[in-house]
């Protein structure tokens, strides 16, 4: 703040424990020792002060306070919790839908199996009835053959008895 020059800091976003201080008088003296005249030294000092102030403003605008950071983290945790709950509900809904689909598939399979068992039982009954009918026919045919054989046997016996008697009558 030498020679009527003043470096101003028009902003303060958060109170700081340490404030940056730039000793303009010392800087101007150093430049003068480097063989610059007073006006040149003050001009460079003013430009440097502006660059430093702008840099500090940029850095400060990108910084957040601890309270803001904690608030942001709390919001993030709340959002994550909400998203997890939503994902859990979606997963639960998908699992329930899959379970319902599986139950439906099992019921369809059970109906199909009952129908197949009924169809198979009906087929077996039909086969058994056909086999019984075939066996009855075969047995009936066998019975007729047996009856015919018995009739033939009786006729043969009568014939033999008749021949035996004829020889007994005529052969004696």
C-alpha cells in the first residue's frame, strides 16, 4: 500500500483462519533493486497483485467448506440409500414375477402330466380289453377245437367199439 496503490480483495466466501497477505512495499523495493524505476515497479506489483487475487478467487470458488462437504455426503448417502431401496424393490418384484412364472409353469406341467397319465391309463385299459377280447376269441376257438376233438374222440371210440364188437361177433 505504498505510493497510493491499494490491493483490494473484494470477495470472501468463507471465513479463513489464515488470510493471504502480499507485502506490496517489499515487492516494489525488490523490483527497484533490480534497476526498475518506481513507476515500472509499481506497475508490475499491481499486475502481480491482480494475478494473485484472481488466482485466490479461482481457488476459493472451487473449494467447499467442511459443512458443505458433509451436507453433500449426507445427500449422497441418502440418494444411495434411496437407490438401493429402489433396486431392492425392483429385484424383489423381478424375483416375485419369476416365482409366479415358475409356479405357473409347474401347474401347467402338473396338468400335462395328469393328462398324460390319464391318456396312458386309457391306452393301457384299451390294450388290456383288446387283449382280453383276443384271448376270449382264442379261448373260444380252442374250446371249439377241444369240443370237435372230443366229438371226434367219441366217434372214434364208438367206431372202435363197433369194430371190436364186430370182430368179437364175427371173429369168434
